[in-house]
């Protein structure tokens, strides 16, 4: 059974009725890493928001099955607890709430949802130490308020840390490379790669091919004008780097 | 860290519980007849076996009150209060002189406090917290008295203090909040029935938190307590106050007076978690909370710190203040005020800088939801002799929903050029982005709001003693229930 | 009290005789009623908490009936080379005004030649001095900028209070209408010849959709004089209103602004400075009503208080329900330069919409000691260092005036004032 199966997905912006997704078909098997590349405005980020259930979009057609259940029927927090993780393009600041409080809330929300016992303080501290060490991060980050006053690179690393802690079945990385210099890009990519697992799928959304040098995908999809225009192996990304998106953008204009 | 973790657990437990202190204790009460006049005041005074000077003090306050009118400057809509339609004295019927020890306390009362999470039996008591339990008009029990006495600390009901320590009461009562200070203070001075009294002698650091737990139980009863805390030279005391009341459709009046006096090098930390019944979601019922709290930092290097978490009451009118008389004295005010549904709060502080190098800090966090109104009102006044005085004020408001109001009304008066005053105020809302971010990580709506609001209030919450901070953080979540989604 | 009210209303009859129309007569009647209903501010009037109106009442000023035009004007008005209309004790002076070459699209006239719009914006009930002006003004300057016109040259209103043997009160009145899409700049200079005079000013400003108005005011009345002013302004959709007030004259002055943001995507700037010394009492009171969604306000007021001067800033920002996405920021700062100077600030937010970003900040203190020391270490004397820092403090306001000629003229006026203050 595929982990996620998107069929003919159409979505528009609630406010102005503008259609952004115009029939997406995408199937990802457990353990696979797919990349979606495309020009600005092609609908990549909208896809990530629609899958994670953000308000403001209306699904007009199509279906999304996630691990055998209808994803579109679920609230955003239910999707999260079911194992869907979105690494935000612009991680949100929450002043006054420490990363460790936030993560513990999230971990326990998940455990409670699965009828498991919540982690106690000691367990959690131990768990966090392991995770941060594994990712080569300092646990000082845990004492700081969520993304508050973080640099661009720190915010992205924090997203990967959260992903490591929440151990999702399916992670969407929305432009995780944006705003990163080459060193930060390596750190973040290493983090992502360390989380690759036969039971974990990922969807990497990016504008540039360079991220895919570090996170090597099983499949690459080119998205433009709200549709997947072409699908291929990792060589497709290199081809795009050379030729650009011009071939795919006529419709969009 | 430990506190944070406990918080998380408690925030989780919120579930759908509403006002969980809304029960009524069925117990035989002795009441004065309804209404207010000189005879009622004589009745109260006689009931309490008060000395003659006390009765005169009360009658003088009453005559002042008769000439006063209810203040109208606060941003509050209050239906006229019929002061003749309330009981001014209600006490559990018991042995004539009140219980000598906890063994004599009515078991029903003990059960009530247990239900409220305040066990009064010595063996079950909160470790490190001494409690004075005030039930309607009277103090029903004070714990750990003996242990405190060993160090010369007096912690008892104010009625008892009047009998056993009249010299202290006469010397200090009414010196910070005079009888005619304001309408509600005058009313309290005339009819106050009980409250707590604390005296910490020179050089003594009070070894445990002192606490009073106020409970309004009887219908149509006003609670008028009066608290007096004196920290003698070089002493320290931390005092906690908690309040609850049954759920009722009519409004009940609470008009308290709290006076704090800090002498040279003394420090008083006063924390409140106010959770009076706030009324229902349609604004029916709830406590009218009119409180005059004021501290005199009389001595040099003295310090008073007010911390309050105000989540209850239909109406809150409260401005815990500091008169910074002593050179180098310090006043602090940390406040979280949450209003939901039809609650109205007008709260803040006054920092009056008289002495040299006096310092004050004000951190106020107002959260408004539903159709509530939440006002910060504060005064920072620097008098001509307050060389080198400093004030920093930060007032932040958070609005949840588009039917509520958040208001900030600071008054700043400086008469000394060497003083420095900084005031900042901001207003914001919980962003959709923040909510979505939390939900993407698996938190439900209410948990997400509780978490974000607790973060917003963090600077204040960290000032609360550990024993209170967990309950307070939990309360924040409960008070905002139903405010989103 | 009613004696004082009647005394203040003594000029109404004379004013009617000088300026009358059905519209104005009706307006005056309403104003008289409002003035009587409101009464004069007392010690318990919250809006006048920091400013006692007692000196204004005790002055017992008599209404100006007629006054002769002086030969020359005092030199302290803003020095701007532009069309100028001169009011002498509230009446337009034909001889002193220079309105020959008005730029295209700009009309300046007396209310006797057309009073449309006069009184539309100025509140009466609850504002006794605005009501008093409306009841008692002898003339009004009507300024209109035609829709779509860009008028590069400012128009300048010089309002003079003449010297009189007995204290007298005048009611200068100005009405400014900037048409849709028009761009203009208006300056006011309020000056006096000396002696105890009381100028009670009222100004109405209507900035239509897409229009831009720069509105600058210098209050430099005689040092024994009184000045009360109400400016009621309204800004339309996508329009910009910039109001800059510098107060340095009068023994007691209160400049009040009530600004209504009536159009979305508009920008409003309220900037001000008050420079007091001696026994001066300078009050700045503003009220901004965010009546629609998607608007911006930027408000900054600064005070410099020396001698026994007392400075007041009261600034309220109201955000009405549904005025979502309001961006409102206010900052007020006061510098106390002497032991006897006093500052009273009351910033205030009243907010009924949740999706807003509103803030206010306030500071009071003296000059930074380390800044003074730094300048001294670079060779400046202490007084020179103080003067430099104070100048910089106030110039932050003046420098924001959008019109170059008005900015330069205001900078000159402020520096001339400082030269006297710090001599």
C-alpha cells in the first residue's frame, strides 16, 4: 500500500477563488524520497499547506489517502498525530514558549492520541539529549523560545530537530534550503539524511537543484501551473538546472 | 524545568472542565440581618469581641462612606449595587469562640477546603505553606501557627490579632490605606469581618510561604476581608492569596483592603491567584471584585513585589500599589489579567516615588477574549525629591477574537530631571500562523492557545512561587476555554 | 461658573454682526448650546487632568471687536516665501495678506465668500473651546485645493494676536479642504505682539481620497499669552495626512488634535515638539480614531522642558471594532532639563479589533550622561554639548516635515528659539 496517494487534487484560495492546484496526481511508497521542483508560483507551497490542512484553501476535487485513511477529512493536529510533518518554509516564532516545552507538548499529544503513556520529565530530557547529539546540535537550543530570535539557519535546523523528535511517517520539507548558506545547507541535509528510514517517506519541495545534491531523491517531479508536468529520476533535476523552467511555464503565463 | 513539566501536564488535564470550584458547602451559618447601618456594624464588632476603639474606627469609616460615591472613572459597566441587599456577616455556626484547634473545626469545612485543594489537617498539609482559611466572613483555621511562633512570627486572623496584639494593629492599620481612601476602602473599613495578619520580626526570614485562602460560600453575602502584613527591619516574607466562590446567578460583592508595610531592608512578596466565580458565558452572575491593595516601602532598601494572576470575577477593580518612601526602595508589579465572555477588568498599579534612588518595575499582560474588556490603568509618579528614581513599564495586550477590547491607560508624572521613566505598550493577537504551527505539531486548539498564552505571560508567571505557578498556568488555559474555534 | 460662561459668550453678538449666513448662524446656535451644556473644564475633567483651565478663565479676556492692522508683523512667524493670509485677531487682513499669485488649483478666501463645509468636522459637545470658537469666530480662512492638483508652493496662514491694554480673546478659524488626488502643503504661524492675549483657534482639515497634505504649525505666541487650539482632521482612502506641531510660545497653551482615519490604506503622521522654559505650560492632546480597516498611524511627540516649565502629552488611539489590520504606533519622549521642570504623559490605547499592531512608548528623563561626556571628551563645552543634544532631539521631528521650504523654515524657527533659550 502506498503511504500517500494524491488523486486529481484541485484546490483554490478561499478568499479570491483563484485555483492553484489543478489536478495533482502523486503516489509515494513507504521509504521513498520524492522531490517536487518548480518555478515560483507553481503551487508547490500550496500543496504542502493543503496536505497539512491549513485554513484558507478549498479543495474542489480529488482525494488524498494517507496510510489508508482520508487525509482531507482530518484536522491539522490530527494529521500531525497521524504522522504527517511539515517543515515550514517560514518557521513561526512563539515568544515565551521554550522549544523543550513545545516539543514535549507535541510528543505527548501524539502519545496520548495513540493511547500511550506520556513521557515524564527525565525520559524526555534523555530523549532530547540523544536527538540533539545525533543531529550534531547543541541542546542550548531547547531552552530558547520557539524560533524566537533565531537566525534563518537556526530556524531550519530547529525544524529538522522537531522532525527527529516527532518521528513522522511522512515529512514534507517546504523550501528547506531557502535562505541557507552552503554550510547550513550541509548541516540541515545531513540531519534529513540521518532520518531517512525504510518506513519514512519524504517530499522535498525546492526551487533549486542544489539541495538535491545533498538529499538524493528517488523520484523528481516538475510542477508548474498547479500540475505535475513531468516525472523522472534524480537526473531530471540536473537537466532542469541546465535548462531552467522555461519549457513548463507557458501555461502558467 | 520541573515547573514547566508539571505545567504541561496540567495544561493537558484541562479537557472540558469549567469552573470547578462552583459547588456550595451546605453548612449551618449564622448571619447578621441583611443591610448596612450602624447597628450591623455594632453587631459585627460585638460578634468579634472587639475593643471599643475598633468599633469607633469602624463607625468613623462608615460615616465617611455615607458621604462618598462609587468611583466612575474605570472603564467598567456596572449595574448599580444595592448595598442594603446583602449580608455583611456570615459565619459557620460553631462554638462561641471559634475553634481552638483544627480538631474542633467542622469536618464539613475541612472537606470543603480539601475539595479546593487546600488540605488543612496538619498531616496532609502542603509542605512549606502555612494557610489561613477564610470562609465567608471569618477565619476558620490557621495552620502551622506554632511552628511560626517559635521564630516570633505572628500569623493569625486579624480578629485574633486585634485581641492578642492590639498595639501592632493600632499602630499600623489604616496607615497605608486610610479609612476614607476611596469608596470601597471606606466600606471595607466599616464592615470588614476578618482577614489575615502577619508580623515578621526584625531580621527573621519567614521559613515558609504564608497563605490565605478566601472562600465565599453563602448566597447574598459580601466578603470584606482586611489583610495587614508588617515586615520589620531586615525581614522577609512571601505571602500567597487564593480565592474561589460558588457558581451563582446573582452578583456577589468582594471588597477587600490589603496593607503592606516594609521597614528598613525588609522584603514582602505578595502573590495572588484570583479565581472568583466569573459568571457564565452570558455574563450572568459572578463576583464584583473591588480591592484596594497598597504597600508602603517605609524603610530604606525595602522591597515589595506584587504578583497577580487575575482570571476570575465578573468585575475586577484593583490597583496594587507601592509608595516608595525609603531611599533605594523597590516596588514591583507583575500582572496577568485574563477576561473572557463578559468579564471586565480594570487593573494596574500606582508607583509613587518619594525617596532617592527608588526603583519600580511594572510588567502587565492583559488577555481579552469573548466579549470581554480588559484595561490596564497605571500611574508612575516621580516626586521632586526622588533623585535618581527609575521606572520601567511594559504593558502587553493580547486579543483573542474581534468582539473584545484591550485598553492601556498609563499616567506618567515626573517632577525630577534625574529620574528615568520608560514605558512600552503593545497590542497583538495570537496569529493564525502560530496556531497552525502548533496544530501541525499535533496540539489541539485549546492546548495551542493555552501554550501560546502561557508563553505570552511568561515574564509574570516566573515570578509566582512554585506552589502557585502550576495552578495559575492551568487556570490560564481554563479561563480561555471556548475562546477559539 | 455660569458667570464665566456668559462672559466667554460676550463676543457672539459682535461676531454675528461681522459674519453671518444661514449656515453659520445655525452653527453658532448649536455651538452656544454645546458650550453651555459642556461647561468649562474643572479639576475633575479627565481630558484636562494635567492642564488647569483656571488661568484661561481668570484672564477674564474681553472679546475682540475690531483691531487695526499693524504696520508690520512680528518677525517670528515661519519665514516662507509663499502665498500668505494674515489673520489679525481672527479677522483676515486684506493689506497684510499676499494672495495675488495663487498657484493653479488653490483657492483662499474668507468664509463670507462661501462657507460650504465650515463646521463639518469640528466637534462641539464636550469641547468647550472648540464650541466657543464656533460661536464667536469673526471670520474664517477657507482654503481649497482642487481635485487632482499638485500645488508645490505651500500656503501660509499667519495668525496674529495684537497687544491690547486689557486681555482680549480672539477666535481664529481655518478650514482646509484638499480635493481627491490633490497634493498640497499648509503652514500656520501663531504669533503675538505681546501682552496678555488669548487666541482660541479652530482648524478643520478634510483630506479627500488619494490626496496628500502636509500641515505644519508653529505656535510662538507672546510669552504672556494663552493659546488653545483644536484641529479636527479627516483623511480619506489611500490619502496621506502629515501634521507637525511645534509649540514654543505662550504662557499656557493647549494644542488638541482629533484625527479621524476614515479611509482604508491611508497614512497618518502626527508629529510634534514642545519646547518650554520659564513658567510655560504646554499641553499636547491628540485623539486618533481608526474608523476603518487597513490604516497606518505614526505618531511621535517630544518635549524639552527647562526652567519651571510643565509639558503635557496625552495621546489616545482608538481602534474601532472591524478596524482590522490597523498599524498604529505612538512614541512620546520628554527631556527634563531642570529641577523644577515637570512632564506629564498619558498615552492611551483603546482597542476593539484583534488583528492589529498597536504600540505606544513613553520615556521621561534627562540627557544621557555618557553622550554628554563623549561630546565633552571631543572638546565641546558642557553647555554646547547640551545644546547640541537637545537640538538633535527636536530636529528628529522637524526633519520629518515633507515640504522642504517648511522644514527649513521650521528648523530656523526652532534654532532661533534655542539660541534664546540656551544663550
